[in-house]
């Protein structure tokens, strides 16, 4: 089915595509623990660089990366701009605690976006379902997440098609009047809701035909050496960041000569 929504999943033969979905989902979960554990902005910079490297390897669609990053750009400007402005009005531009924390937040969001999109660009809905189930999630939960993942693209595409059709009837969301915008958005939401309700059972039936309602009867392949190496690299970075937070490792800030 043709779609105007760029699909995040890209079927390619890369070293990351070949990794087991259980490992990718485990690293995705570990990423968010890392964001809370890593003590300095330098660690977040490392996560951002690793995420961009993964995006290049997997050839993640640049539109997804750009759009999700630009959505947060106003927040990034405020978070970093306020401490920079204070420093320019004060003693000059030098790294201080406020700027370091601002950089940490900006780079944490950027790293989360880059790594997450890179991982999920290598998994389709079947991989997500199998990965969750293989990690011990209840079959119904794995099935529901896989269904939602598949329904996302269909819903976004339907929204665009319905919006085009509503424009022909004079219902246009591009208006400077907030009251008219709200009324038009309400008119658009009703057909979108009915479309989603109609689509969900069809997708659910399609997944059930593939056996995902009987996940307990499926066997997943064994984790191989490449999967263990991929998982181990993530665990190593997390372990070093944790050691840094606990004071068991020289901080990256001191190694770089920054405060």
C-alpha cells in the first residue's frame, strides 16, 4: 500500500539489522537507564555520536531524525540559551554548572532520539512482538505493542488522506482563527477515530494469522556471538558511566580539562 508517511523500518542487510530483536529492545531499555545514570554532558555527547553512527550504518530515514529533533529545537535553544546569555552578560563565556546541565539535557534528548530511531529502523512490527515476547513480556502485551506499532503508520497515512478530503469540503486546519481551527480539528478527529476503529481489527486479524496470538508456541533463534558483542558494547558504556557516577572512574570532564 502506498503511503505518504515515511516508514521508519528499512529492510536492509547491515550488521545492526542482523542483530536479534531481543538484544535491540534490551539496549533500548538500557538507554533510558543510562540517561539517568550518566553524570556529565560528555557521556551524553558520546551517546549522541554513537546514535548518529548507528543511524549512518542502518541508513535510518533522515526525515524521522530531522523532524523529531527539530520538534525539540525550541526547548534546546531555551535550555542552552539562558545560561549562555547570563554568561555573556556577566564574566564571559566559560563552562559553568548551568551550561553543563543544559548541554547534558540537550545531548540526552538528542542521544535518545538518534539511538532509538536507529534501533527501531531495523525492526518491523513482527520483530518488536517477537523481541518483547522473547524477553519475557506476556504474549498479550507483546501482541498489543506490535499491533500499535503497525497501526501507527496506517493511522498517520489515513489522517493525511482524510485531511485532504476534508479540504475539498472547506474544512482546512491551516487557519489563523483558533476557534475555527479547533472546530475543524474536531470535525477531522471523528472520521480519523472511526478509521482507526475500523483498521484495528483488520491488522489484529493479520497478526493473528501469523501466529502472534499463540506466542508461547513460537521458538526464537539462539543469541549468537554478534548479538552478545552488540549487547556487551552497550553494557560496557553503561557500566563505565555508572562507575563514573559512583566516583570509581576519572570523570570525562577532568580528562578533557573542563569543569
